[in-house]
């Protein structure tokens, strides 16, 4: 994925989504149709764990599936 630049592009999209919708879960962000839940979960993890660009927010009930979820 790194050769094509897709990972960087996905990270940029994830950051833009978070800027527009802070405090959301990856499943909630996926509802906007830019990236799917799994792409978002991977890129948000990259941004948090490897780059320190984002931090986790509080856990809360997800508006999509009604389960406890991690926010960013």
C-alpha cells in the first residue's frame, strides 16, 4: 500500500473526517462514505500509535451499533 501512496491518502482523509466530526467512533465516521470502518480503524491506529497525531477520546456508546466504542 505504501508504494501507491494509498496509506498516506487514507490518513489524510481520516484526519479531515476527525476535524469535521471530533469525538466519533470509526463506525460513525464510516457512515460518511469516505473510508470504510476497517480502513478508518487502521489509519486512526497509525495516527495514534505510530505518529502521535491524534489521541483517544472517552469511550461512549456508538450511535450506529449501540455498543461501547472508542472515540478519537
